[in-house]
């Protein structure tokens, strides 16, 4: 299945909130969500006047929101959920920790890319190394102690430099370490749910898949 390449602001409008899919541009540009606070399409305004959503609709929207934030297809997301469900602990928290541990997400979190989509492209184009070995799989799961770096011949890429120097760049999370000058970062420890700044109710996703 092809990846979505349409206007990402439509996805934000569909979920009714900013998902920051354009990365740092979302902090500097006027967001369509603020101008048109209703779903896209000719029936968008009418949808806002409909009766209260069913429980299923609320759960589905929460799942779609998380999928879009991390840029996953349905099959990828379902596989991640099934792995999380077989792990000890709280399934919803396990799911978010697994998604946060993806290589493309960590490249974004460390500031090497301005968005998760840009981070995925960096990884796919073989600009990123894990423990000194080139990895071109965005879904690669990083574990505590792993070192993530930009390849030596890619450290001066304009996209990487611009992302690191952006004023709107999110603060580095405390479970990550970064040597900005050397373009090297490290996952210090596995994050907990409270370490993940994501405004989602993951329990709704668990309820959806448990039906």
C-alpha cells in the first residue's frame, strides 16, 4: 500500500487538533485547524453539528490519530499492537513505548530531522547509523544503550543542520542524550508513559482492538 502523500493538514483537521505532522513548520505557519475547525470535505461543517459520537467512533478516531502521528499503515500499527499485547505490563503503555522506540521517531526526537516523515526519509536514504552500522529500516527498534548517529559523510546535510538550529525545535526528552556537534545521540533508558508527551488516550485503542 502506498504511503499517504496528500496535504497533511487535512489529517489534522480530520482529527480536530494539531498533530504536528509538518514538524517545526507547524510552529511557524498559520494552521488550517485554527482557521477551519471542522473536518475536511463538503460535508465538514455539517459533521460538527451531528449528534454525539458513538463509543466506537471515539475509539476509532483515537487509533487513527496515533497512526497518523507516527506515520504507520494499518497493518504496521496492528502488528505493533499485537506485540504490545503479548508483553508484560499495560498494553496501551507498551504500545506507545514501542512506537517511541522506532528509529525514525528517535531521529526526529533527537532533532536530526524536522518531522517524523523527514526522519523516515533520512533513514531510508542510509544517512543514519545505529552503533556504527548503517540501518535503513525506519521501524528498527532501538534499545537502551544504542547509539544513533548521522553518517560521517552526511553530517553536513542542510536538512540536518537546519533542523538542529531551528528555534522551534522541541526540547530533548530526558531519556535521550545528544551530542549535537558530533551528530550523535543515545537512548539512555526505556521511556515510561509519563515520559512520552503525547496527548492521546491509549486505553481507547486497547478497547477498540479488544472487541
